[in-house]
């Protein structure tokens, strides 16, 4: 499972700006005035960029700040290449602020430049050893690079520093799971699920991951409970519908499994697994017309999956 899944906008902002003395809004206000701050809060990114470009820096320090602000605004707008370029130019003039370095690292992660991102995060972790988020992201990079033992080490350090972070326990569970340590993974997932319930906007991933693990551990009733909790947080999560369907089928509840497979098929236009599983269930129920149609969709998706990108 890809740990670098998308993060919600509000959470992303809070993670990126946690270490800054002045948050991005305050810095924009300080540099450009109240109107620019209001535009940034309204996500009028292009207008804020125009204002930044129009400023004639009085000295190198001001130019570095303008570039750093431009990088932060580009990041919030989703322009990762521009954000990374702006932060690099800013740091050529003066050492970057802690929060800007972290934002730079996140831009590199989104660009797939894990090597440079690791370098930036490693320096931050060395300089700010008691800041959990840096160890957490190093662990996520380790996981993505299949360095699972290193991921466990970094993630355990992160949750020790921030034991209420559901995402840290969830990621630690995934790292143990990939090493075949299912009981250890279960412990971490259960902690993550409990903490996740306390969030204002709970993530579907901790109960999803716990449910999938319990399915593989042969505990379908508990798996169903966790997977349904995941869908309460995000009813459109196709992969959760798929695992729930598999769980229901394992419990010989075919009539309930079918709509879950259908939701998985409809919710992820690229997934072939859900098509195949639904086709096999239709065949088991002697619904040959529907089975044949779903096998055809399975073949179409597999062919598309194997085709080279244009």
C-alpha cells in the first residue's frame, strides 16, 4: 500500500506550517498587506503570485523571503516543481527557515524526488531531534522504498515523541505488516483506530488497514466491523468496498457482497481485481450473463493496464 497517499488540504497545511514562527498567512500579510492575506485565505493563488512578483526587493534578505513565500504559495496551489525551484533559489541567498525547509521536502516528495527529500528531512531531524513529524516522514520514505526495518525504527521514534498521532501508529502497523509481523501490526492498527476516532475528521485509512489485516488473519466478523467504520469516514473508498465484499463472501453472504463488489468496480475504473472477484461470484451463483460481462470488463482493464503509456 502506498503510504504517500493524498493528504487532506487542512491537514497538509497544519503539517507544513507547524514549525514556522509566523505562519504563511501572517508572512504574506507582513510582506504584502491585508488584501493579499485575504486573497490567500480565499485561495486566489494567482493574484497573490502577481503581488509577489510585483514587489521590487530592497535587499537580498527580502528577495529570499519573496522567493520562499512564492514557493509556499505554489505548494498550496499544487505547483510542486515551481515550489521546489523557488525554495532552492531562496536558499541560495540565505539559510531557509525550518518550516520552509519542511515544505520544500514535501514538494520533493510529491515530485517523487525521494533522495533529495530524505536529505532535507534527515537534516531537519538531526537539528530538531524531538520533532516527531520529521521522523514520521523519514519512516514513510523508508516504507515507500521497501526499507521496512528502517521504517519501523523511524516510525517508532515518531510515535514515542507524539503518542497521540494516529497516522504514526497506522504507518508503523503497515511497516510491521510488510515484514509478516501480523500481531505487531494489529497492535499498531488498533491504537491508530482508537486515536483516529478522536479526530474532528477521522481518516478512513486506519480502520481500512486494520480490516484488511483481520481479513487475512481469518477474523471476518471483526474485519467487517473495521471496514464498515472506514466507509463511514469515506463511503467512496473503492478498495475498502472490495475488501468488505471479500469479507462478506467469506462469510457466505453473497447477496450482501455483490453490491460491495459493484461499488468497488464503479469506484475505481482501473482496478481489475474487483471485476474478477465479482465475475467469479456471479459464476458461482450461476448468473452467467453477468459473469461473462464482468470477465470481459476484467480483460479490458488488464489490457489497458499492460499497455505502455503514450
